C-alpha cells in the first residue's frame, strides 16, 4: 500500500516544483530592483560615464589645445594682487588677471609651434638658469645641524670678522686756496697746535671743510669712501690722543686727532648665527651646482673649430681678379 500510494504523489509533485522556479526567479529579481543599493550603483555608473564623456581628452597628457589653470595658480594670482594693492581684486580685475594668464599661455604655445624658442639666446639663458636653480634648491633643502654650523664657522670665522672702528676729528688745508703751500701750511699748523686741546683757537686758522669736522665710529671702508683709500690706510697707523699729520686725501691735506679706536674682533657664533647660516647655505648651493654641472657636462662631446694655421693666417689675401679684355673688347 505504501508503494502504490506514494507513486501518484511523486507524479503530482514534479510539475509543481518546475512551475515554482520561474516565479521564485521573478520574485528575487523584483526584490533586487527595489534594493536602494542597486539604485545607487546604477546612478554612480551613469554619473561616471557622463563625467568620462564630458572630460574626454583630459587624461594625464593634456590636450595641446586645452589650458588648465589650477586652484593654486588662481590663489597665487589673488595673493600677488593683494600684496601689491593691499586689497582683494574686484571680480572684473580678477577676470582680467585670468585672461592675461591665458593670453600668456596661448602665445607661449603658439611660439613653440612656430619654433620661436630655437636659437633664441634669451630663452636658452633662462632655461639654463632654471636648471641651475633646481640644482641649488635641492642643496638648500638640507638644514644644517648646530654641530655642522659650528664646525663650518670655526673654519671660516675670518669671513665674519668685525673691522676696527675709529672716531676722529680733523682740520683741513685746501689746495684750491693755498695752492702748493697747502701741505707746508698744515705742517706749520701742526707745530703750533701740538699738545693743544681739540678746540684750540689755533684750529681756526685752517680752512672750512665742505662736510663734517668730526667723524664718529667709522670703519676703514667707510673712511675710504669719504676721504679715499690712502687717507684710510694712513689714519689706521695713527695713535689716539694727539694731533698728527699732515695726511693727504682726495680733497687736500688734513691734521687728524684720533679720539677712540675700537679694535676689530672675531664675533662668537651666537652673535652672527643667522649670517653664518646664510653663508653656509650659499656655499652648499654653489658646491651642489658645481657637482651637477660636472655630471651634466660629462655627457657631452664638444667640437670646436681648429685654430687657423699660422702661415695661412699671416698670408696676405689674394689679389682681386681682373677682367682681361681682348682687342675686340669682349671679356675672356
């Protein structure tokens, strides 16, 4: 009985299972179509496709007819305007700056197409400078440590030596007024005022100087600019506290009383640390550029014309050819 009764049941169950499969697939598909995540993915793919279509040609290699200004470039333009005019640009002014930038890029690209950069000395020089600047910038990226700066300063401290400083007064004897007697008059005046104070009435016998009578806290280089190198060298040899001379300058003859002398010295690193760091960086830049250039130079072979032969160079030029006429008057 069990075997007979189970057969009809199995025959009816077969068709029912087959019919339920399409309904179950439709149900799953309907449920997926209603899923918000699917909607999000479809919209995202659509937007991505639209963006790719609208921005075709804007890959890593930009189109030669496409000019792209970055946000950083626009900010730099605005900052430059504000630093120059102390105010932000108006919309019209900013648009004009943008258009100027575009014009520059358009003309630059057109110039490249026309090969205007070829054989241009100014362009070559500018590009050479940019290569050098890049090499130097790499060197300045390294900040010196305290120990590096100290060691370098000990080896180069003479570059930062502070010069001596002089304070002095003088009396002037003009060659324009005294002629060839200017030096002799200064020598005679020195004999009279020797041992006198700086405000001795005998000083009134000197001539009026066009600038100052007293110069305080001057370095030798500053004195040389005022009176000439010869005067500055002679003044450095004078002892303070008494009238001495005469000393010649570019203006004439002088008697000089050195008031005070502050001797030169080498400062401590702490006094000139910022200047030392600047000099260290400058030296590093120069050394880095020298290394880079030697490396670049080694890749090239330079061909120069041979020097002219001495006999060829000293030989006179050949005489000009003359036309020889025949008896009939026709040239050969």
